[in-house]
C-alpha cells in the first residue's frame, strides 16, 4: 500500500486529488496539510511513502517544506505539484530533494502513474526536461581531471552506467548498450547509489552533470 500525504492550501484541490487516488488499488491518502509548515508536521507524524507537495503555500512554501521533509527523512519521496511551468521552480524542487515534478494540469491517469513511479524510487522527469534543466542551471566544471573526486570510488563500469542514467536511459536500455543482463545493471545502479549516497535517479542525473561526467549538449 502506497501511503500519501496531500499538501496544498486549496481544499478543493486536496479533495480532488483524494478522490482520484483513493479510488486506486494499493494507494491510500492518509493525511492532508494546508500549508508547508503543517506538511512537515504531518509528515513527521504519519511517515508517508509519498508527499504530494504544492509549491505556493502560506507559512512555508513547498520548496522549503520539501527540503525539511527530505532532510529529516520524514517521507519516502516528495512529488512536487504546481500550476507554474517554470524551470527555476523545477530545479529548486529537485535541489531541495524532490523525486519528481508534475503540473496540476496533468490528467488523473498521469497523476496516478506519477505517484506509483515516485513511490517505486524512480525519477519522474522525462530525459528532455532533465537535460534542459541541467543545461540552464548547472555550471560545468572546468576540464581537467578525468575522474572527479566525488566519483573516484566508482569503478569504470559504474561510471559508464552513471553516464547512461544521466542521459535518461532505463535499466533495460543500459543493459542493451553495455551488453549486460538486467540484473547486473540493477546491481551496478544500487552500488552507485550506495557509494554516492544518492536517493534516486534524479540526484544521479544532477551529480553526473555537476561533476562533468556528462556535458550539456552531449
């Protein structure tokens, strides 16, 4: 069962999300919050699997609330929802620790899929959006060392896998590109996350670009 906390300052929006999600198998809305501060408190109390977090909220905005929820380990994942399709908001949400980003204008089926995707530990963003964000907001380090210090603990194969993750490849696509089994790729991905203390593929993408392992436009 995927346990959901809804955080939005509009009661009608929360009610609509609850109707959609409670109608699904293995999904349950366990609580609601009408501002960012309440979202943090409710997450601390309920320990949900996924928090659906609005960006524009009183008391504490959704970005700051996300940072607190993630920083304190109060929920499995945070899925940020907003009516604003702005790169800066998306990037700030990801840097705060969100596992995904979805517009409120998305159809109900997409909302449900997003919840299941994030709950499973996968990144929600499409590769094209991820690349656009990185190119706009992450500075490339100067050319120099072949292996950045942050990645020194990875094997050559693990760096190859990380680079393909950063390019938006699925485990199956990575397996095909490197002539590996799906199980082997999954093992490499898990080891990469453990060695680099990454929570999910979104963080892996950001790190790969920040360290220069993958360059914008490649």
